[in-house]
C-alpha cells in the first residue's frame, strides 16, 4: 500500500519559509493531544532529525508540532474527522490549508494555528 | 494496512477536555505494553497501565542524559475483571479493528461519553504525557 501524506499550511499568503507549510508521511504521526479548549496539537517524528540522533552538548530531539484551531471542546470529533480523512483513497491529504479559499478536513477546524519544525542540531 | 489509532479520555465532561492529559490519541504502532498497577487506589477493581512511545519526544534524545520515558494511560477495571482478561480483550479488539479495511480509529475508553471497547473497563484514571525535552 502506498504511503499517505498529511499536508498543513498556516499562511494565507506567502508560503516561502520553514513553518509556513509542511507535509509529513502518515507513518510519522506520533499522536494527538488537546492544547487548549480550542486547539488540538498533532505530533510527528522530527522531519530534520528523523531517527533522533544528536551528540552536541545540551541538544535535544523532539517531535514536530502542528496546532489546529478547532471548535471549542470538539477535540474528539476533530480527531475522528482526521482519521476518517486518512481512510480516503487520496495519498496527499489536506488536513488544514489556510490559503484562501481555505480547506480543512473537518468542519470543526477553522485554521492551522501554528507549525513548529524542530530545528536541525549541530 | 492502515494504522490503527487508539483514543482515551479521562475527563467526565467534554467541555473539560482542554489540556494535555485530558485526552489523547496514539497510533497502535506506539503501543509498548500493559502491566497491572497499584499506582491507583480505587474501590472498583484492578487497574492496568498501558504504555506508549512518547507522543511529544518519540525517538527523541537529550544529550544531557535526561531519561526518555513512555506515556502512560491508567485504566481502572470493573470489579470482576482480571488483568489478563483485559489484556486478552485489548489484543483481540485491536487485531479485529486492524483487520477491517475501513476502520482506523478505536475508542478504548472515553469517560465523557462512557464509551468503552470492553465491558471490563470502569474508567480512565489518568493520562500521563511526558513533557517535551529541553
């Protein structure tokens, strides 16, 4: 079976920098957690430090994080909608795209609040 | 084959589902094991801790030698349930769900909707998500 890929974009306009948009393989999805009453965070294996090796003093490797703005207290519903979208036949699945006209996999997602890609270590 | 995602929620009211530790969703591939636990005192029955690879740190590393622990979900079982019985139903349910082509989401335990994959479960006692390495 082909790998599926999840797409996110948090910019309505220019899309030319790290953290403006991203695409992760589904196999990198490590989990989902509420971040507040109106946000849900989606975690992925680090894009830049995939297998987690680093040697510099005081360095860490953590996951990349995409935070979605959602309807208040609809975390489970949004998770369910994301999972349903992963069952589609598409290989590139837009979870959230803030480019106008916006596109979201769930009616309970209103925006991609932020994309945080763990920086490359030395 | 599709990944299967496991859902847990420990808050009784959906409008209290706002913080890390209130609910969580793990891929089954992050499942690391189950053991009986005495970490929770309850008057209901036995309890088990289900371990998963850390959502936030996953394969992470900290060169200051901070230990990287698993995330944990403590599930309290019904008064007549055994730990082995729960383990058997968990394995059976996840295998059955994975075998279905259009199923990738399994609610293991949701205290808000009182939805449990097994009648052996009474409630979710706690969800512990390891903090981000720094």
